[in-house]
């Protein structure tokens, strides 16, 4: 619901503010006074494009701001998806700078025009006599049928199965693409896997092999040097161990002469034990090292294969090669099991499609069974609005499943006897078409959450009892929805809960459009002028009072 509207520096409007009734507000004024300009400003709040030509003062910024109560509009999810703060009172603002830059705000947060336009659909429905685009849209007609038939439950159930169908379809398509790529690489992957698997690589073996190769390549020199060292250690005549043993005996004798030499004896004994241990270790190494050219060739060959694979795959360690082997093994496994997996996904998709089609048929039936009642109600209302020969029928064509169902619904309309009803988008707009739109919105007012409804001279082409019937219907709609009506008929304008008057002020150098909320006396005067012109007679005043009081 629109709580307040303010317009600054727009077209002929220097400054304008209004707070319409929560029920039915009327706006009247002479032709060219600025009523359509107000609608243009409202359009900015709904995301329409603008340019600097609309500025009243080319040196100042244009600002249009609307405050809306959106507590009952269930828009929390929309605000969350757009990362906007949700408040029950929503402020929308458009600013147009003299340099042509346009900015939009929702609750003081800058937003794109697309976001504003999407939110605007929930806030205001502006109808002018020539605006038939929305009603001609198939999606909107389908929404009308769903609202009338109360098929929200069936539609929700269908959409859930449609969502599962899309998920299953995407899974199968993705797996088919992956399978195509995997199968292209299958032979190469198997070859690479075999090349790695045959080596039976072990973590850490590369360093062990490199150490072993180093020993085998120098085995003869190593054994020769060990023998030389052992001879120097163990020669019975001049060996280091024999000479050191004799020195040890001398140090022991010294310790018997004086206690101060005991520490030398202990230290020398420990050194001698260490040297004997070194000699024993060298003997052990000598026994384990063999001059084995065949084994050396085997080690060299294995290391060569490891180095080759590392260079081929751009890897540095055996551990990296083992990880690659596991990865290739998984790909080969997937290829070997792809057919079974894809078959399972096909069955899953078939089941999801079957469930979707079943729910879709239920939704279609719920919709089609409402066609006759919907058409009859519309025809009845149109007859009350002076269209005795109006004819409404519905057509439904099966289409491929989509988010909205499996139906393409068309409302067919004819205003004249003997004329075959045609799709609304093919019917020329005019007074008759406006009454059709009005009748639809009257029916929908009880069946769906409508935004603020703005009717721009929807009463054009009607008068007398038809006009009274139309305004009575507006009053019914306004019991549940905010209605703002721009009218040129006194019998319509008299029925509003508030009455705004738009007029031109020529007191300054530049014509300015202004608006004022009429008090009871001013309202009588305005209705009288609408009846009889600029100088209404006393009878016109009486008629005005009668219209206002009935």
C-alpha cells in the first residue's frame, strides 16, 4: 500500500506530495493539468527509464520517493535474495541528476533498475486505457486462471516434481558429458596406469635405490679401502689396535702409581672400545658389500624407469607418482562402470518425468475445469458494465513442461455479437478492453494479493449507470486493496474516500502543476464544475451534493 508520494523537480511539478487513502482515492483535474505527469513520476518508482528532459529545473536534481507498507506482501524472500534489509515500511527513491545520471534506492540501499522493476510488480499496478500489454501476456493469464481455480496446491506439487525432473536431467547430461570425455581418454589412461602399476612403486624406495646404486658403483674401491683400513688396524706387528693395546697397558701401570692417572686410563679404554667397534663395523660392511654388476644394472634400470615417469608427468617424487596411479585407477574404474551408472540415472530421470507428468495433468485438469465459471463471471460483469454482447472463452494448448506447468492458456474475447472471440493480445485496446481488464481485476481482488491499483481514466467511454456500477465495483475492491482512480466523471469522483485535485499554477514565470487534497466544501465545488463547467449553477451544486451523499 502506498502511504505517501513526493515528487520534486519533475516535468511541470516543482514540488508535490500526497498521502492517498488506504481504500479509494480519486484524482481529478482539467486536461493537461498534470495527472499523466504524476503517473510518469510513479513509473520512475517502478523502474522505468528517465532522462534529463523531465527535469523542471535543469540545474537541480529530480527526486521521486514513495513510502509503501509491505507488511502483508510476503516479500521477505525477495529482500533476502537481493541482500536488502526488510522493513514493513519500504522507502523507494529515484534520483535523476542534471548530468543525466539516474540512481535508484530501496530503503536507502542503491539497487539496479531491474531490481526496482521486479519489486514494483508487487507494489503497484498502473492501468491506463491504452495499457493492455500485461493482460495480453500468457504468463499473466495463466496466473489469473490459477488464482481463480485455486490451484496453488496443485501447482506447488507440480513445481516440486518439475524441480526434481530438472535435477535428474542435469545429472544425466553432466554424466554423459563426463563419460564422453572419460571415454576419449580411456585407452590413454589405461596405458598410463599399466605403465605405473607394473613398477609396484613403494614410498621412499627412490632414495634407497639411489643409495644402493652409489654403493654398487663403487663396490671394488670400497672393499679395497676397507681391507686397507682393517690391515692398518689389525696387523699383528704394527697394527694400530696392537700398538694402542700396548699403550693402554702403560697407562694402566701409571694409574697404579698415582690415582690422578685413572681418568686417562678410563678415557683410553673407552677410545679403544670405540676403535674396535669401528673395525668390527667395517668388517661387517665388507661382508655385505658385493661386487655385483648384474644387481647394479637392475637398480640402474629401475631408477631409470622412475626418472622417466617423473619427467613424463612433470612430477618430483615417487609419492607423486603413486598419487597419480590412484587417480588414473579411479578414472579407469569410472569408465568401466559408466554404462551401469548412466543406466541408473536414465531410470531416475524416467521416474522423475513420470511423476512430473502425473502432477502436471492434475494441474491442467484443475485449470481447465475453472474455464467455464471464470468466463461466465467475466461475461456477467461485462454485461453490468454495458457490454451486453461480450463473449469470453478460454483455450488451452499442451506445451512442453516448464516451471508454470504444461499449459498455454489464452483468454479469448469478443465485445460484439457475431464476432468470434480472439486472443487478448490481438484485440485492439479501447474503452471496451479497459472494462474487461477492470472486470478481471475485480474478480481477482478476492482471489490473489493485488498491489496498489491505479486506474487512469478507465471510465473513458462509459457514463450513467455503467459508470456508477464501475465505481461501486471499485469500492468493493478497495475494501481489501488500495485503489487510486484518475477520473473525469463526477459520479465516479464523488465516491472516493479522499479526493485530490490537480491544477496548473500560472502565477509565476513558469507554469507549475500542483495537487491539493479537497476539503468537503472544495469537493462539492469541484464535482459541480465537473457536472456543469467552470460556472456551475445551483442545480449543479445540488447534484454534486447528492452524488457525494449517496
